[in-house]
């Protein structure tokens, strides 16, 4: 029996054409975006997995940026410590040069001035070095926490406060002490540098008198055993304050304390270098590990989200073919209806 109106063939052909057209549009969109899942409706579970990969990837990229900033902090600290070491080397050189009895008073004064100037520069460098306003070596220094990716992963870095107070205001040991304004102090260690200057001493006993046997007097007022021990190079510690009557005494503070203080600060700077260098190496390993994980994350993300072009092109071609067939069937079905109407009308 002939039917007038929309036939079942025309209905199914129209539905097939509409469905293939939507599939073509989706394929074209996926190809243009290079995404396997252009919409959550394509595959909600896969889209969720891709989003998780993307979340981790973004977090790791931010972590690498944090590591770069932290390495800048440590680089700044290492550079400041390198400059500090250069100052320490120069201080050590000058201290050795100053430990020479041939130097004149003017030369000693000049060397002392250079030591004081370099010590002040060391103070300025270590006390004022900062990175983005963050103190590096003074008491305001605090540890720095940085996130290195998703999941709450953190690293802590820090420089350290360096005590260099031993060198501030340091000068070469003053030679020829013992004036009334600058007596030999009980409990302080001194070195004999010129026995010819061990002339007349004031007897601290009452009544005050001068002593001709300076060696005996010095031995009985210090840790020297006898007057025979009063020789150039001997080191002694007075048990009471000693004052010369006329010229300053032929003794001085030993050279070792200043050189020891220089070595002490140098060792502290080296300790800080080792600590900071170790943290820098740890950051580099962390960055390498994050980069490796990030690469694997990208591979996982691509496997889920990136379009397989060959496969999608085949799907597009199939949908285009199905669309053409559906349109042809729809045209044929419509023409059959039109022929029937024309027959009825005739």
C-alpha cells in the first residue's frame, strides 16, 4: 500500500544524515584542536584522567620555577662568600707582612689601616648581602621553604649567619707595648721581640723604684721560669700589670692571635660554602627528577588526550561516506514520494 507523507525510509535516512553530520563536526573539531576528547561527553573518565595529568604537569612546572628562584638565592650567597674569601686571603697576606720588625712605624700604620679597611668591607659584604630582600648571612637570616610540585612536596634551603666579629676593628698587633697609657696587662700573652729594649722598669711594689735586673723582674712577674728565659721569641703572660719607666718595652702581642682569627673566620666561610653548595647540588637533582617525571606525565597525557590523527582521519572519512549515502537515500526517498503525489495529482 502506497503511503503519502514521510516514509520510514525517508525518516531513517534523515536520522542517519543528521547523526553522521554531527560525527563529522566532532571529528573536525578534534582534528582542529588536536585533542582526542574535545568535550567531556566524548569520554568523561578519560577527560578526568587527562585533567589530572595536566594538574600534575602544571604543578611540576611551577616547582621548577621555584627551584630556579632558590638557585638564584644560593648563587648570590656563593658569590658573596667567594668575595669574602678573597678579602680573607688579602687580610692574611697583610697580617703576615705586618709581622716584621723591619717595618717602620709609618709602614705598620699603613698596614694596620689596610687591615681595618678590608675588615670593614667584609662587614659590609656579609651584613648587607640580600636576595629579593632576604638576608643571607646576618641574624635576620631564616630558612626558606619552597614547594616543588603537586602533593605538598617541599624543600627547605638556608644560608647561615657567619660570625666575623673577631676581625672587625682588627689591626696588626701593636709592637713595643708597656707605656703608662698602654701597659702590659696581666693575663695577656706577649712575645719578646727585642731584648735591647728591655731597659728600665717601674717596680710595682711600694715604695716605687726602678729595677736594673729587668730579666729577673720580668721572670718573677710572669710565667717565665728565670731571667735566662728572657730571650727573643719567648712568649710570656704577666701576672700583674707592667709599665716601662722610659721607652716602651721590646715586647708585643704575638702575631698568632690575628692570624688565628683570620683562619677562624675563613673556616666559618668555608663551612657556609659547603652547606650552600650541598643545597645547590640537591636542588639540581630535584630539578632533574621533576623534569623526568614531567616528561613521563606529558607522555601519559598525550596517550590519553592527544589525537591519534590517522585513526581520527579514518573515522572522519567513514562518517563523510555515511553522510553522503544517507543524503542520497534521503533524496531517493523524497523523490519517490514526489512521484506518487504527481501520479495522484495527474
